[in-house]
């Protein structure tokens, strides 16, 4: 479906961190290297320190080592301010356009009751049917907030097609690995990336244990 | 009164949604088509999804299919930030000026006790008497907030005349259809649009039922 | 003291409205006419309506009918946002510089215990002694907030001298006429304007009656 | 270690005022004079008055009377707004670059349990070991907020090296002199400034007395 296109998959931090976890997994699995950092005066005004090394908060556009016509975008944070969200989204889309990208796929969370594990939405009226033929059910009604919404929604203003994949989540976990894996399965199906999702199993088991403990706590 | 003018009627979301409901009804009744979308970094940072189709929040300037020298402006939201309200209002007024518009009529709500169903205000000191001769009572004292106020108030800075029509409402309903109909009647009287307001009767009956239920709830 | 200078007296709304009341009284007494309006995207986004006439919130630079080398600045509001305060102050000071103004005197409130009715501060280290020789005591330590502070404090960046006169007030009244009159007396002494402050007596009596009623309320 | 470099030491107000107290002490000890003031629309919109003299809030870049290749930066406040923090940090770094500065050392507070009195972080991966060889332990994990974080974190974008020295503090005191002295000792060790820290002893004794009184208060 996307064979002839040049895709950028974007996952910024959001509800359940589903998009960011999925994008970071893609970056590692596909052995990506950074081609462009993005800074924003809307990011929290702080540097992150790890082992004495201080880095300004930023987003990163990354390129896989072997796969062509694919980019991954992730980041430390979303801008705190609405104006900065719009302007960072515009800056990113401008850069994607210059790279030759044709389709922006953002990864986000859908909070609510739904039997579908992953739902889709697109800015291209003719493309919804194609996505449905690939087993992505369309979101009937709703709103997608933050950068993951804006990057898809603003894509047409830069001549790009916007697609948003939403993983159903309870919204109560700070990191929902199950939902992130559902997104990765959907992306794998759409783009044939041959991802080894079993690498996430140890982390999944850890999450299940933590949830079991959480439940146990409720009885005390 | 407006025979020789080129009018734009603006109804953005606000108290009781009266302006937006009225403008949307005009857009449907007059079979309008969009001639220009407006975006703002002050709109809530989200895309609206309907049947899988994702659209960025926006305002729309629309042209009726048959009626000349008339435009309708409506939108999904008002900017969240004061600065963005001023800058979107300026951008819209600049576009109206370029279209040849001479009079901007905004539709808004008046919350408070008043025997008049619709009140008026204008930026043109000589025009208040003309409006009163058309049975629009003038607002004696008050303030009109948000885009519906700014579009009228800033109009003279773009060489346009600003008029604001305010429908009296309680301010307690999220959608006050009665007030919207009062605005539409006033507009119909001023511009002879031959609107069929009976089309709103089913919605009105629904609202009356909901209000009855609401009242009932108070007794439990 | 100011004989050779070109003075602008500024009174924007603030604590006790002392600056604005004083500036508005000067504008009326000196039969001023507007020479330049100031708008700001930081003003509350609303139009003020009076007898059906809608006006956008604004500031006004005014010129007395007969007195030369004197301007009065007043306004409907202060910007809501700090950034807009700085940028409006800069825009006003630029306009004053272009008019030939040499000294900016702002009128503000001092909340706190002080035996002096009016206190002064200036950006010119050599000028404090001159003001003291005119019976204006200097503020020993404190901060002056908002436009009345910024217009004085930023004046040197535009080559102007900044002076701030502060009337002692309790800070508990929305309009403190007594404090405004103290400012007017001080200004009259400095600039020999021949003001007839008895014109404010009816309003003062009204305020005293209201305060008496207020006090009475405390006993119930 | 910094022999061949041109250093700017920055201490803006923050937790426990440790950076500002240390920078102000350096400015006095090294008999600095101001070479460039910095203003920001993000500073609180007020003028500070001292003995009748009104000054706009500002930051100051200062040069020691005798020591070459060293600058000190301090200021009255940090911008209230995130956007203004980034833009002031950029403006300062641009000015430092133009002065020929190669290393920016910011002084800040670390709130939390740590046996080290001073911790370090740097934007240069090769420089952490050098700092450790000078007895500065590296911060293992954390975030440094505000201008003291941004000035170090953004330094590489201007071709400069960023270093942040953090003094451990409880975070409960508005001025933590002990922590400021620890920073000054560390700086003295790194740059051989021959500071006479005994000058701070009277202030330290005063602080100890106040703390003793505070503790005493807890028993009443």
C-alpha cells in the first residue's frame, strides 16, 4: 500500500507513552542514526543529565541503517505551549517535505471503550478504504490531540498525506507496553518491517507483574 | 439598509453557541461553499475525526450559491490565547477587505436580563439610528468578548463597518437554539434572506424535551 | 524644574485606579484631544459598548488645547500578558520620542504605610535631589509594577528621563479618589497647571458616603 | 584545565539563590564592571527602586578589573515565561560567543540526598573525566531547570562548551549561603581565583542564628 511512498513514522510522548515507546523500538530495531535534531522554546526549559552528560531536550529525525524511504521521528517531550506545538509541527513537516517524504504516520493513543486494538484516521478521503482493506478500522468520531494529532492534521498543508494510528488504552498507565506492541504489529503489517516483537517480552512480563502487585494493593 | 453593501455574517463558537448555530444554519440554507479556510496556532492543538477523516481545526469563509455580495464565516473554535484572537481577527478582516466586504455583522450572545430578544451595537455612530429604525434595539452598556466582539470592534481599522447582533440568553445552556433563531429572524429581517426557520423546529422540540427532563432531574 | 522639557504624563489603570483617574481629570481639565490611539493584542479581547457604540479597548495619547510641550496618556486597560506590557510600553515610548518628549512622568499607587501622601522615583540619579527640593520625597525601597512602572523604567532606553509619582493608598478601594487628588496636587505643583481640584469634590463626597456605608456594613 | 579557555561564570536566581549569591560574590571580589546589560520581556514587569533611583529588571555581563579571559553573568530575575527563557539564553550565548568565550560554567542547585557537596554535568562527553580528575563528581541522572540549565545545555548550539556545577541544598531555604560557598570553593579550585571566602563568614553566622531560631520555633 505504501510501496511507492516515502514514509515517516512519528511517535512523540503522549498518553501511555504508546507512540514514543513504539517509535523508540523502531529506532533501535532498524538501527537508526539521527539526521536532524529539533529544538523548541516550548520544551520544558531544562537539560537532561545522564552520567554527567547534559543534553538539551529535543526531538530527533532518524534514518534506518538499511531500509530506504523510511524515517523515524521521536522526542523527549511535547511543547508545553499550544503555539509552540503548531510551530514545531510545521518545522518538522517542512523538514520531512524537504527529505522527500510523502506520507506521515503518527502513533497515538485512543482512550475509551473499543473492541479494536488499533484504529486509524487519515487526511485523505480516498485513503480510508485502503487502510480498511489492510485491517485498520477507522475511528468513527473523536479528536486526536497534541503533536501526534497536529503532525497528521497539518500534513496536507505541506503537500503530504497524514495518517494516524491509535492504540486503544485505558489511559491510566504511564507506559502501556501492550498498546505500543499493538501499534508496532499494525505498522509491521502495513510496511513489512520484519520486527522482532519478542524482544519486548521481558519488559511486558515486568509490566504484568507490576500490574498484579498493583491489583494486590487494592485488597489491603 | 444594507442594499448597497457587501456583507459578511460571522458566527464563531461562544456562549450558548448562538452565533455558530446561526452561521451554520445560514451556510446550509444558502448552500454555501468554502472559499477560504483559516488556521490559527491558538486553536486547540487537535484534529477532529469523522468517519476516519481527520481535519485540523479551522475557520471557514463561505460564499452562498446564488446570493451575491454576501459571505458567511464560521469555525470549529475560538483561539485559546488572547494574542491569537487578535491576530486571527486581523487576518480574517484583511481577507474580507480584499473580497470587497463593507460591513461585518457578528452574531453573539448577551447574558443578562433584558426584555429585548436581540440587541445591537455598531462601530459607526451614525448607524445606530438606522439599526433602531429596523427594530434592532441598541445595547446601552456592556462588553462583547472574544472573536465575535473583536471582528466587529477591529473592523474600522480595516476600513469596514462593524455591527454586532446579540441574542439574549441565560448562559446556562451549551446550545441555546431559541436564541439562535432570534438572531436568524433579525438577520432575515435586515437582509431579506427568505430563510425557512421551520427547519429548526425538530431540533427545537428536542431541546424542549431535554430541558423538561433536566427540570425533572432536579426533583429527584 | 521641567520648564525646558517636553513632558508626557501617563496614568494607566492600576491599584485604586489612581493613575487613570488623575490622567482622565487632566485630559478633561486641559481640554485634550486624541492625537494617537494605541492598541495591544494584550488588552482583554473585547469591545466596550456605550449607547450602542462599540469601541475596541485602547490607549490614547492626547494633546491639551492650549498648553504646549505637554501630552497626556491614558487607556482602558493594561495588557494581560507581560510580553505585551513590554511591547506596548516600547511602542508608546517610541511615539513619545518622535513627538519630542524629554520626560515621562507616570502616576501610580504605593500600597503600604507611609506618612508621605506622594512618593517619587526617577531613572536619573541626578534628578532625585531636584524632585526633593520640590517637596517630593523619594521612595527608599520598593518595586513599581505594570505599565506605570515600565514606562518610567524603560524611558532611558529611548533617551528619555523617567519619573514615577506614587500616591499612598490602602489598596482596598477599586477607586481611591483621595489618592488621585494627591497626585494631581503634586503634578500641579511641579508643572503649574492651575488645576481646579474642587471639581472633584462632589465625587469625593459620594466616595465618603459609600465608605461610611461600607463601614456600617461591618457592624451587622 | 581551563587555562587556555575564555570562561563565563553564570549565576542567575534560582533554588536557594545559590548561583546568584555566588556570582554576585565573584563580581564584588573580582571588582567587576558591567559591559552589557540584558533585558527580557519575560522579566517581571516592574522597576526596582532603591533610594529613589528606579531601574528596570535586567541581567548583567561583567568583566573583572584585572583577570583576563573571564566574565561573570548575574541578574535580577529569571524570565517568567519558558519562551523568554530560551530567547534570553540564546541572546546571552550569542553575546558570549562574540566576546570570544569558549566555556560557559553555570552555577545551580541540586535538591536531594547526596554525599557530594558539589556535582557536575557537561555537554562535552570528553570533558566529564577531566572534571572528575579535578574532584568534581558527575551527576548520574537528573534534570537542570531554568536559565542555569539552558545556558549550559544550549551552549553547544553556539559553538561553546557547557558546564554546570550544582551545589547540594535542601531546597527549603530562600538563601542557602553554605551551598553558595561550596560552589565558590569548587570554582576557586578549578580557576585559581584566590577568593577570600572568609568575607562571607559574618553572613554565615547570621544565617546559622536564624536557622537556630527557626528550629526553636518548632518547639513552641
